[in-house]
C-alpha cells in the first residue's frame, strides 16, 4: 500500500520532548548521540494526533532496559460522545539491542481525537522507544496531474472572402477559432 508522509512529530526525539506530553517524559542520549524516550508502566508519555478514519502503519524501535514485561504502544480513540476505545501493540524483546515493532492500525469511523502512548505493559522497569512513525495507508502524495482531454477539435470559420468567391492576387484572410477546452 502507498503511505502518506510522517504524522508523528519528533518520533526520533532529536528535538528532545517537542511534540510529546506527560509529566514523566524522559529523553536519554546514547554514547553515539542517539536520543530516545524511556518510560515505565504509566500513561505519562504521549502525543495527541488528529487522524481521520482509515488504516495506518505504526512502527517504532524499542530497547529493553529494566522492564520485566513487554514494550507497549497504545492508541486511545475518542468519539463525539467522549467514549474511549483502545488499540494495543505489544512487543516481546528477543535481545538487548534496538528492535523493530509495528502493525497496521485502524482508526474507527466517528473518531474525534487520538492519543498515542508509549509505555511498559505492566510490572516494573523501563523500555526505550525511538523512531516512532505513523503513516496513513492508501494515500497517493503529489499525484501527477492528469492532463485535460480535448474531446473536440477546434472549429475554424473563414469570414472573408465569402461564398466561394474567386480571388486573384494577394488577399488578407480573417479567421476565428473556437476550442471548448474539453
């Protein structure tokens, strides 16, 4: 499927907390300069999103730090009546390095607000999150414009000389053309 441009603001955390909210948002820096967010089991690291109904590709990198349970990304959908529904992405780490997690999510029709949370799936400890990405599927960006199709040839009318007159020597013709542009 074709994807849209990036929806998440500062998903790589290069701009520290820009775009992210919550009282426990912590940005750390690895020895190679890579910045990432760390969080435990709480709902205090999130980003509010304005999404229309449809399918999206959600991906992120995660690193097991001290957590004893899975890394978790939660999308909370709010409808016009203020009711919530949730979609979870859980990931069990296979090693100690950065690992890719992702899934296709579906924003329900009637959704008026979306909040994306980064956290641990219960228990204690923390996970690291980096390169959080969300792109709408089925979108064609900057499509090539379709040239108009000219369905009718221009009409040419000769105004002078009239009625099949015979002319000798030089003459000046006056002509007009109409093109309907279709």
